[in-house]
C-alpha cells in the first residue's frame, strides 16, 4: 500500500507528540514527593547558646542625611548605622544562627502571622530580618517621606517598589529559601537591610543579650552557622541525642 507524503508527515508529528507527552509524564512522575515526615516531639532536643564579640569593636561614621530634610527632622541626634551592636558582657546582637546542614526531610507548617519590616527614622527596622518561605512579609513606612524598597535576591524574584508616606503596608512572600538578601532604598542610599528566608523553623536572631535557641530539633549531627553582616560567619558541628538540651557558644573577633 502506498502512503501519501502528507499522511506520513502527520504520522511522524503525532509520534513525536505522543513521545513528548510520555516523556513529560515520566519526568513529572519521577519528581520527588513533598516531605510527609514530621518531627517527633517526644525525641526532639534543644540547642541554646550565646554569641559574643572579642576585641575592639569597629567604629562607624554617623550617616549624612542632609540631602533629605525630613530624615534630619526625624533624627534630632546623629545616627550611626547599627552594624555591630553590642550588649552586656560583649554580647553580639543581630546575628542569625541557623542549621546549615544535617537536617533531614521534614514537613513544617508555614507561619500565617506576618514578619514585619518597617521604615522608621529613615532606616530599615529591623536591619536583619529572618522569616519562612511563603510566610507573609509586611513592609511598612511610618516615615513622613517616600521610601523605595528594593530587595535584590538571586533565587527569588527581584522587585522594586515605592512606598509613599501614609501608604498602606505592602504584603509579599518569598517562595524559595535564600539567605542574606540585601535590601536597599534607591531614594536614601544609606538605608540597608538583610532578609533571611528559611524553609525550616531552625533559626534564631540574637538580641542585645546575644542569646539564641533552636528548639524542637530532631536528634542528629548538625553544622550550626552564625552569620553577621560585618563580621562574617562562624560554624561548628553539634550532635544532640534524643531529648537532649545542649548549650554552645560562638565568638567573633575583630579579625573576622
């Protein structure tokens, strides 16, 4: 039987289409499933600790806000950027402590309460903010002047948005884990912030007391990292047994 060229061409196209669909179905079926395991609270442990600074702390110049009279009015006294903030007994604030590696595949509930980044006194408050993937992030402007919010992620979508005075808060989310996302204001170049987006709940931010806590942690061996904007990172390996509570400490120095 003689097959006409048009029929042959159609058969070839349909063959490719069927093959392509089958390949796509196979690829989709091989995608890793979402984690279903949950942490057993009966065996979970806790890691607590402190972060301190050793040596002579660096000094930073006061910010020149003279280009924006409204910012000067909001700050009667000179503002030194809060880059290295020390508390009692050389405690180091604004340090992010988190599980760097060793964590298994678990399912966690996503927080519904928003994390809040404010623009107050022509500064980002807080300067370093940690939140979860897909957790609502509320960005406010409580200043009497327009600001511009410009996160610069590498894995998440980048965006740039103006927020006038008295504007309602802007709500957003970050779907992918990404650490140390810089945030700038294109109107006021001295304004800086950093966002840490985690896909798990095992992180904490030190206050002026320099303390942190990682709770409800499954037994295992972990690399714990402490990150500071100016001083860099310090790691250590920690093993916790079932229901164990362990205290550790991190120390940064001027050499960092």
